[in-house]
């Protein structure tokens, strides 16, 4: 059995303990929550968090776990509205050799999304990691590299046309100092590869929303300002860029809430859709890490961190709230476990697939 929510009754309690009707609460305090026309029972135990949130709550999905793990699958079905493929849309999986596209795994995940009425967020078209070796060692000249880039983007986007709501077109193209990262794409196509990538994607599916996705944008103003200014320049040149994905691989110590607020304000001011695209809240400060024991204190701190991020996100205009995606369904499946060689606990559900304090605290935002 899963723990699901915070309240056992459909009424809600104000801070001073008096019970108010849900409609009064909506009118006065949480207008954003109510514009989606939530049922008054939003705070009941059985109502999943994503139904209470006035934006799509998502997770990344590892197809292998979805196939073999029933608890994982049940959470994916019940608790999230938006799905980002963790691996199966990446170039090494989908484009294993120059003249072969293999959509087998990706199509299986697309079918899961269609059957379960999930929004599918395509991740990712252009990245310097998870490249098949044939791309890493491709000997072509600039024109041939450009043709490769175009062929990859347009074949993949066309294949999923009408099935993906959006794409992370370019992922992690900037260094921390705000300069462009020296990737295979940068070296072989030139700095214009980002503009070209967005143009190719828009040609292949004019309806899809197109995102630039990166990490540390909430922490590092220099990088964030460089990204926004670069994208603004492209937009002025007529390139379609709809949104920015702030990955939000955070921990219980950083960023400060004010840093999140500032980052969101800047992206909002520039007029981009905002996707918190890979949210996880590590219990560790930074590497090198030594294994910690998880405690209620740490889990409560994690809950406050996540709730604070969600609160700031709720302050965005509804029109810019593309959604918040956790980078994994439950703690056993986080990428952080293998990345740093210590067990971490950064997600909404624990090792037993039970909702954690972070889940309860996020739900409370709309129920207190
Ligand atoms: O499946 C193979 C397995 O056969 C092999 O034995 C094993 C040996 O290392 O590797 C397995 O593949 C690993 C794969 O995850 C599945 O676990 C890859 O090595 C490993 O690199 C891969 O890591 C993924 C990483 O992206 C690279 O694709 C993580 O799961 C995934 O969470 C992570 O996600 C990225 C986002 O796409 C972009 N932003 C950062 C984020 C975290 O790194």
C-alpha cells in the first residue's frame, strides 16, 4: 500500500486552525490552483499530488524498470501526468549506426504514454553525452556534420510528430562561465549548431514546443544570463524557442530560496515557458561523499526545500507553467546512486515506493 496524501477530509485548514470551505480558500489564497477547476476533494488522501497541482507534474521513466517492476509502473501510472524518457530517446539508443534508427524502446514508452493519457516530453535531440560511437568519431566535413545533425533531428522529430508535446532540442550547451561548451557539435558544425538545431526541429514539427535545457541555471546567474541572452538573440532572428528547462538537480543545502526566485523571475521576464525539468533533492552537499544514514530530520529538510521550490514555481503566471518533472519515480531509481557511488534519497517516493515527507509537504502547499 502506498501512503498517498496529507489530509483525511475534503475540508482544508487555515494556518490558525480554523476550517474554511475549499471554495473560500481558493478564492482568497490559491487562485492559481483553482483556475484548473480542481474538485473540492483535492486534499483527500486518495487524490494524488499531481491532481492537486495546477501544472503537469512529471517524472522521467526508465523503460526497463517500467517493464519489470510493478510498483514502479503503478507509481508511473497513478502519480505523474507528464513523462520524460530517461534514456530511450537519446541518440545512442535511437540512432545506433549511421543508417539505422531503432525506435523500438522509444515506441514502447510512447505507447505507455498514449494508453495512460500522459504528456510526453522528448529528451533530448542534441547533447554531447550518450552519443553513439559512430557520431563521436564521424570523420565528415562541416557540411556533412550539418547534414548529420539535420537528419538526426528531423528523422526523430518526424517519427514522434503528434505524439510528443515538446522537445529538449539542445541540452547542456553552456559552460559554467557562460561560454559555449566545446562539444562535438560545436567543433564540427560551428557555434551556429544551436540555431540550426532549433530551426530543423521546428521544420519537422511546427506544433511541438521547443526547449533549451541545462543545469545550474538556478545557482549560477552568469550562466543563466548568458543562456537567456543567447536564446533572446536567436528569437530576434526568428528562431522558434518556446521554453527553458531548468534541470534543478539541487540538494537540501543549495540553492537558497532567493536564488530560485531570482532565476524564475528572469526566465519569466524573458517570456519563456518554464520547465523544472529534472528536479531531485539530494541529501548530500557535494562530492566527495561519504554514505549518510537517512533521518527524519534530513527528510523534513528535503520536504521544505522541495515545497519552497514549488511555491516559487506557483508564483509564475499560469501561461508560463509548463510543468515540474522529477528526475525519477522513486529513490532506488535515481541516477545519483550510480553517479556518486553512495545511496541517495532525492525523489518523492522511498525505497519501498511509499510517499515521503516531500510528497506530503508539496501537497500541503495547496491544502493549508
Ligand atoms: O544500460 C547500461 C548497462 O548495460 C551497463 O552495464 C552499464 C555500465 O555502466 O551502463 C548502463 O547504462 C547506463 C544508463 O544510465 C542506464 O543505467 C549508462 O552507463 C549511464 O551513463 C546512464 O546514465 C544516464 C545519464 O543521463 C546519461 O544518459 C542516467 O541514467 C540519466 O539519469 C542521466 O540523465 C541526465 C539527463 O539526460 C540530462 N541532464 C543530466 C541528467 C543526469 O545525468
